[in-house]
């Protein structure tokens, strides 16, 4: 290209800055226009104006609309500069040609055009961007008058348009956010507003957790091109460290294309959010990333700084709105809590409160105290006149009308109101008097009119009545103070009480010593009723006198319905008495007088009224007593000298004759005076005690407490029932209970000997312990006896069957030997049950007149062999020993058992002493042994020098199965058998033991001086042989509840030729006995369910007097039957028994019955 010299250029190209220079330097010869001096005048004029204008301008000329512009237009070209000069307009602005083509055509047609803020999507820097321009197209005509081009004067208004749009956006957003009150709604509206403004596919707001690790999106907005992310949370490190650092640094993140942005290399960003272009504005608060506002596009997008600036403003306002909403929510919550607190305060307030809505005084609110005051009625929503019609008649509605009309509060103190508190709003409902302090406070509107009335107050009924009561009592005290006549006192009290309580009659009466009648000298009435003065019998008016005698106040609300007076209601009504109160006045525990009140109508006496009545009664009685005392004092003063002398003599006589010790001493213990009882009680003479200290006689263990009590007396305190021990002259101690009072210098004390009482208390405790032990042993005895009884039934079945089996295997020695072994074991078990029965006092005894000395002498050799040579045996046998009535075998067994126990207690040897003596047990001894009778006993004792036993072992030694021996060396039944035998024999067994010193066991058996002489000793009869005789078809009724035993009996009897009727039920047996069937013998168990064997036998005797009866019992006969039961034709057989013995006894009984 050739550049023409500067001096050759025409004048219109002069000046113009950069573009003027370029146009001058440009070789135009090759262009359709040719050289500049040949250009049309209109073109040259337009270019000259354009180059020298500071306003952005360009000229488009010719068929191709070649482009000329000035320096001010250069910034509008962007990257198109400097290649734009002389270019055809359509080629230069190809991206906006479609928007301008019609406009240029209009300009070329000669139309002048003006546009303001015209939108164009221009590509000036390699990307399409939104721009706005204000411009004009002015047509340019050539010499022929034809439009050959146009002049454009323009100004880019993009910044202004965006500013206005941003402002509009912010105002619109602020308006929309203003009414929202939740963070989710605010975030959604902000996202939607921003998304729609930017025409984004998705917009949202996410908050960062306190740890700065996670972003959570509550709600977001989309236009449908991308899915929503609402409700999801993402870890921040998902977006890569570069992105996180950018956001945490407070810099807006602009990503035009996630696929090409180097900050996202290797980060699965787009996989999670499905976006290609991202704008994210961080919100930094208190130095930390608090929230993110984001915009997403599914395709790449060129974001601008203006976009970032606008989005930043939105995120700030969004945060502020969310914080405001949270603050408002917190404030609303606080207000709600405060409102709830105020509601609770209103509801729980101790004063009554209500809010009335005007007009009409309609109850809008009322607290619990208010509702209780008016009787818990349904009042909300009701006018006060309708809710509580009784108040309308008392002026309350008028007062409320005045407050409403004037707007001034009303204050009332102790206002008397009558409420229908029963809940019945009818006119006939009972009215209850209440006194209230109240305030009617108007609730005013802004214009000063009254919208409602607030009622506040307190129920002061109790206070008013207390004042009335106090005034009553003050008046009573004032008027009674100067009265000295008991009748006047009673009448005055009745009058004051009657007036105060509003009753028509009140009075005071004296009760005779028998408590049957009352005399009323004079009563008080208010004129409505007559006096009832005179003599009255309590029983004439009801049956309440017993309550009065017990000091109980009689309260009758209605004499016609109260059960105490209903039967006498007619008589009471004739005296105008419909309700009454009688207050008893007691003297020395006896009903001596009463105060009464009568009402002519039924009346519910309140607790306050009854309390006042009792107070008046007490004060009236006190005043009457004062009057009597003053009268007595006056009489006393008349004979004072004589009384002083007499009382002095009485005091001296009391001092001399009292059995209680009396003492005058200084506070340091020095004795000043003592009465003669000291010598009687403690052996010390008056001379020995005076000037000494009473503390010297106090037991050393009691001295500290005694000195402390003397110190209390020195402080002016009184001593009551203080006990300590004083030394007798013989060295023993006596327990003394003291009452003492101090004066300025001395202690005056009276002491009573409590030694016997304390010993009695100790004896009582010992007796109670003995009773508990006896009851315990009795309970264990009953248990073991029951076990033995049941076990005997089982042994009977076992041994009986073994007897029958022995007969069957008699010719089989190998089997017979085993049967014999089994029978021996059964016999040993039977022996064990006999020991249990012995402890339970249910063993069979064979008592004889017995000399214990003889028994010991006969057993000495056996005892010596039993204990061995290492133990020295010593017997100490008393002369003149009383005989006893006891079973010799049991005594021998018991003695041998004690000897064996003593031997085992002395494994290394020792001394064993067997001693007898006579013993008289008095009441003090037997008091500790429940069930033992005082009297004369012979005592057999065994003493060893062995290891002894601790107290807890001694306490349990008589319990069955209790033993301290190793397993296999003792059953624990020896001592329990001895104990049971002793108690069954009417005696007693006792153990005395000390660890390391030895043990003594004493057996007491009652003396039996008149016992018959002992029968000559006979050789024990051998076991009965097999019965020779057999049954002849006799019928035997067998009554046995144990199935195995019953089966054994039936088989054995039927085998011997008897006809057997068997049953386990006593009722069935009775039916058989009452029938006409043949019965030759009744064999019955004693212990049966329901009716026992003895009762069955009595019924049998009534129907069959001569019927032989055989009792079969697991107990001994004397434990289960009495002498009346064991009459003629009656025998007893104790289980377990040998079948041959049973058969022999039955055969003998049938033979003797003939």
C-alpha cells in the first residue's frame, strides 16, 4: 500500500488524531472511492465533522457502506481495531448485521433514525457480549441528491443499562425478600431472581457448616435444563483445592468452561453438578467462608466482572435477609416464650385476674384463681351479667359501666360479694360470702376509648374473718377482764359469739358429773327465738353425748338429716334449732361444761367459724377458771396464816415421810439438805452426806452426764426424768430418776428409785426373747412333726410291702437277705422319725415314777465305757432327790446323748460331771422360758470341760439338724430330741456354755410326789408271731388318705380272709357308717383332709356304739388323740407298724368284740 504524503492530503482530513493520521496515510486509490480529494462533498464534510468530534461517530458510505470513524469510537471496536478502517459495514459488524440491516435500509431510504439503549450482542473481544447503545442514523446525500450513506453519532450505555438493571434487580429482590421469614424461602427467591436475571439454567444458595468442610443446599432454582440440587450436601474438597482456596479467600469463582479450566484438572467437578459454566460468589463472615451463591450453565459461558459484581451484591443481601429472618424467628420464639410465660404467670398468679372485652363486659380471659373464686363456671365468651347474674344485683355491673364510660379505674378494699360457687347459676342456688380487694383497670385504645377492663384482686375473706375473729376476741377479753362472776362471763361470751357469727341463740352450760345432763343458767338470744335455759338431758336431743365426753366438738349442719339428731329433729325444731354446734369443755379428762350455738336454718359451719367458737370456749373457760381462782384466792388470803402453818407442817411431814429422796445442793454438788429417805434407800446417814458432794456417789460412768445436767440447772433450766446410778453404802448401785428445779443459789431435787422398774424392763425383754425363741422352736417343731408324720406314712407303705415280700421270698436266701437289709434301713428311718417326733413333742411316751439317782447309777458303767479312760467321770447325786414322772428310756437316751456330746467336746481328755439336784423354779426364772410353769423340779445336769460353744451356737443348739460336727459324725437331732422330750414331759432343757471353759446341759423334769409305784419290770415282749387265726369274712372299713398305705392294708386284710371296704374320703366313710351295711371294725387314719379320724370315730360311736375302732397314726396316740377318744373297744397303732402286729391287733379286737 502506498501512503500519500501528508502535505498532499485535502483539508477535511486534517486533524482527527489517530484516525485522522491513519486516514491520511491510507492509500485510497485502490478503493472504490478513489483518492480523498475526489470524494463527494457530502462524504468529505461528514468525515471532517466525524474526525474532529469528541463524540463517538462513524460514517458508512457507498453501496458497501465503507466504514470511517473517529478516535472516540475506537474503544467500542475492541479487537476489531485497527483493521476496521474502510471495511464494509456488513463485514465489520457481521454479528449484529441482522439487528441493524433494517435500520440501515431505513436510513438509506432517507429516514433519520434515533434509538436509545438499543441492545446488541457484539463480538468485540472474541466473545459475544450483551451491549446497549444510544445512537442516531443521519442520511448523507451525494451531489445528485441521492442518499449514499449515513452518519452515526452513538454512545455505549451498557454500563448504565446494567446499573439500572442491577438496581432494579436489587430492589425487586429486596421487595420479595422483605415478606419472607424462612431461610429456605429466602434462598430460593434469591436464587430464582438471580437465575432469571442471568438467564442461567440453575441458581442456588448453599451454607457452609461450622467446620468449613461441607456445603448444604436447602433449596435451589432451575429453568429445567439442569436438575435441582436441593436437599443435597457436598464436601468442599470435591471441587478441588484451587476452587476451595479461591472461595475461602473471598474471591468470586468464574469458570467459563469446566472442561478447559486448569483449576479443575483431575477434579470430578462436572460429574457431580452436571454444569459446564459456573459462577460462584463466596460470602465471608467473621473470617470464615459462610455461604456460596452459585449460577450454573449446561454449556460454556463467558462470565464478566459485572456478572460477578451483581451476584456479589445479591449474596450479601441474601445473607442479610437470612440473618434477619433468623433473628426474627429467634425474636418470635422469644416473644412466644415470653407470651407463654406471661400466660402461665397470668394463669398461675395467686391473685384473681380477668380481662373483659367491651362493650358488654364479655369475659375474654380469666385465670384459675378467678375461676375458683366464682365457682369454676363456664364464663369465657359470656358477659358478666349472664355469667354471674348474682353480681348484677350487687352493683358490680354498674361499677364496670362507670369504668367503661369514664376511662378511670376503680379500686375497692374488702368488698363483700355473694357468689353462687356451687356451679348452679339458678337464682335458687346457695350464695357464699366472700371478701375481695379488687381493681377495675380500663384498657384504652390509641384514641383514648375503652376497649376492655382488666380485673385484678385478691380474696381476703380469710383476712377479713381473721380481723372479725380478732375483734371478737379483743372485745371478749376487754369485757371479761373485769368480770368475776362465772354466770356473767358465760352470758357475755355467748352474746359476743352470737353477734359475731349471726346466730339467734348462744349459751354456756354446766354438765353434771355423770355427763348425762346440762344446766343452762342463762343464754343469749337476738330476739328471734326464746331462751332454752334450764336442765336438759343430752339423750333427749340425739346420740352425740359420747362424742362430747371424748372431747370432740359436735357440728350438726342440719338436724333433720344428720344421723346423730335425725330421730330427735321434731323436738329440736320445736326449739327453733335447725343447725347447732356444741363445744365440750374438759376438766381433768371429764366433760364439765359446753358452749353451744343454734341457728334457725340449716347452716354449713366453716372451719374458721368452728375455730373461733373453740377459741371463745377456751377463753371463756379460762376466764371462768380465773374468776373461780380469784374467789378461791380471796378465800385463801382470809386463812393464809393458818394455811401457811398447815402447809409448812405438810411440807415437813412430806420431807420426813416421803419414800422419794429429796435434795438441796449447791450448783457445785455440795449437799445442803437431804431427807430421811436417803438413809432408807442408800444407807447413808444425813451426817455422812451433808457438806459432801452428791457427785461422789454417782456411778463413774454417769458422772459426766450428771455434771452436764447440773450445769443446765445452773443456767436456769429445769431437769425432768433424768436418770443416773447412785452408790449404796453396801457398794451396790441404785437407779434414780430425778426431777430438779434451780433457784438463785441451789438445786432442789426429788429422786425416785427406779431400780426395780429397770430390772422389770430387763426381765420383760428377756421374757420376750424367750417367747420368740419358744415360738420359733414351736414352729420348727410343727414343721418337723408334720414331716415325720408324712414320712411315717411312706415308711408304713415301704416296710409293709417289704414284710409281704419277705414272706414271698422266704425260700430264697439270696433275695431274703436283701429284703432284711431293706427292712433294717427302714427301721433306722423309723428311729429317725421318732427323734423328729420327740422334738415335735409327738412321740409316744411310757412315763413311770422315776428316781434319777438310780438311773444314773445303773448307767455309770455304760457311760464310763462310752467316754473312755482319757475322761474322768464324776457323779454328784443329791440326797432326798424328788421322784419324777417320765419315760425312763427317753431319759436314758437323752443322758447318753449328752455324754457322747461331752466326750466329743474333749478330744484330748477332761472331766465329765453328772449331777442331780432338786430345783424350785420361781416366776422370775420361768419368765424367760415361755410355757414353763413355776414349781418343783428334779434336775439332771451334764458338765464337761471341753471347748465350749459361742453364743450364736448355743442359741441354735436345740434346732433339729443343726450340728457343728463334721459331715457324717452327727445328725443334729440329739439335743432337739432331748428338748422335745423335756417339753412334752412338762419340763425344760437349758444350755450354759463358755468358749474355752466347757458346757453344762440341764434337764428339768417336774416333781411327781403322788406318782403310782412303778410296775415290776418285765422282759420286753417279742414281736408277735404270725396270727394263727384268719378272718371269717368280717367286714373292715379302712379309711386312709395315703394311697400306698391304703393299698397295703387292703391287700393284707383281704389275704387273711377279711372283706374290706376302702375309702380315702372321711365323708364317704361317714355315709357307710350311717348306712345299714355290716361293719365289724373301723380302721382309720387320724390325720385326714377335712374331717379327721377322731371326728369320724365320734360319728361311728353315735351310730354303732359297740363298733371296734383301730386308729392308725403317724403321730403318737397321745399327740393325736385325747383320753375321751380312747374309750372301750378302741386301740391305737403308730406308724410304721409291722403287718403281723396289725393283723394280730385286729384279730384280738374282733375276738374281744365277740
